[in-house]
C-alpha cells in the first residue's frame, strides 16, 4: 500500500512526496513497528500507538485470562465496579490529587492486592470476591510464559496493568466489561456478551495456531503446536529490537502506551522499548525514539486525558530537528467546539504526572516525576 500510495501521488502531483509518515493504533500500531523493523527505508517518521506488538503472546495470554473466569472465577459487572472503586481508593490520591486517575500504575500494582476484597468465610455477593475471582485478577496481572520459543527471543507476554477497570464499555472502548469479563460468563463457543479478548484469543488459537475450528481451547497445549506457533510468531510479532537501519536512515519513532488498556498489555510495548535500549544503548535510542505513557486511558482513548498532536511533534523532529518536549494530553468535550475539560503532561517512560499545585484540570499543575 505504501508503494501504491507513492505511485498515485507521483501521478497526481508530478512528483514523489518529500516526507512519508506512518501513524497507526492497535493493530496499526503493530504495523507501525513492523515498518520500522522490516522496511526501515520506507518512512521518515513513525507513530505507534497502543501497538498489538507481541501478537502471539497476546492471543495466548488473552485466552488464559478468559479461562480463569470460567466457573466461579467470572466477575459480575457489579464486582468489576467494586474492584475499580477499591483501586481508586487505594491509589487515586497517591499522585497528590484525587481525580479518578491512577497516575502511577506501576506503584499501584504493588500497593493494591485483590485479596483485600476477599469474601469473609460463609459470605458471598457483589461486595466481595471469592477465591477463584481473586485468583482470576491475579492471573490477569501475571505474565504468560511461553512453553515454546517465540520470534526474536521473546519468552513471555507481560501481565496487564491497573486502573480503569470500570471504564464504560462501548464497542472496543472500555475496561474489563469490554475486554476481559464481558457482561456474561464466558462460553464455548463465545457469545456477544463475552469479553472481546475471549473472542480474539480463543479464535486465534483455534484457527491460526491449532487450525481446528472445533477445538475446545480449554484443552489447548502450546507444546502440541510449537512449529506452527513459530511460523505465525515470525510473521505477526513485531518484536525485533534491532532498529539500527531505521536509525541510520534518519528515521524518528514515537510510541504511546495507554496504561489502562485491557485490549493488550501496555507493558508489552514498554518491554519492547526497553529491549531496544538494551541492544542499542540509551544515547543512540534517544536520538531517534521516544516512549510515552498515558495513565488511566483505555485502548481507544477514553477514561482520562488522551488527545495529543503526535504528528506535529513527529514532523518537528523529522523536518526541523526539534526533539519532542512539553507535550500535553487533553480531554475534550465530544461536541463542537470541543472544549478542553482537563489536561495532563505527557510523560516519557518511566516518568508519571505528579500533582504540584494549582488547578488540577491544567497540565501546568503537574510535573513528570519518578
């Protein structure tokens, strides 16, 4: 498509474009990283947002997470809201202001234990979690370790983050009710009221890896399909940390992870960035690549301030040599004139926005902190 687009531009304008940019989100974010890794000469600037980067690991981990909610492990919508409220009570104000955003999810993962919501002996209901439900939450937040080799030396898929569990579901927007638990207990085969990740994961295991439409994925063993997994992983997983060629041609790469994303784990992209730094060195990476994180934001951009002009920042870096700085995330009204409701600084990983003083709806009231 890139080559066809260039040919059409040449035909329409009589000349090829001076600069080419690739911007993609989700599956498009994975494609963005694919461009940098496999076609380093094709684009001058690339923006990868919430990339579905370790595709093979994601499908296996997503299926595992769904299986954890069978039987007594499924959390009802009221219990999802229970967890959401408990997380906020534990972590919301830790950044200095109570604004219903978990600004430092890494610290919150250490602070909040789902066992704190465990039902007392002989009790049950929407105001507590049973043992299977506590274990399901822990499963979601634990890595899936692959029993077979994946492309580029990857051995696992990281666990999911924290915050935004109760973000309202609409299509692919939302928290657990959209992506993990759904609004009804999981079934085989899936039904529309199940979580999206259960659809994606179980379907991928059936059709892409096992290639058996009648397979009950609860009986799936990755070891039985090691060769096929290796083939699909090599094709689909954009996890090659060697961006030497992209850097050498002068390309610039921006990544953005939403920290309350339950469609894919934001830590997958974070780990990828860290693998690039480990292989190429911090000084080299800083010349051409940045990773940013948006706390409280779901997969598609709701739940917290999420809007940012990354194309402008990317063009400035590519065309004028100005590295990104002072970027802000804004949350806007959905009707014209799209008034800004609140804003936060967009922090480079591993920094997070900490409240200092002033109007909590203004980005200037926060600073990026460790």
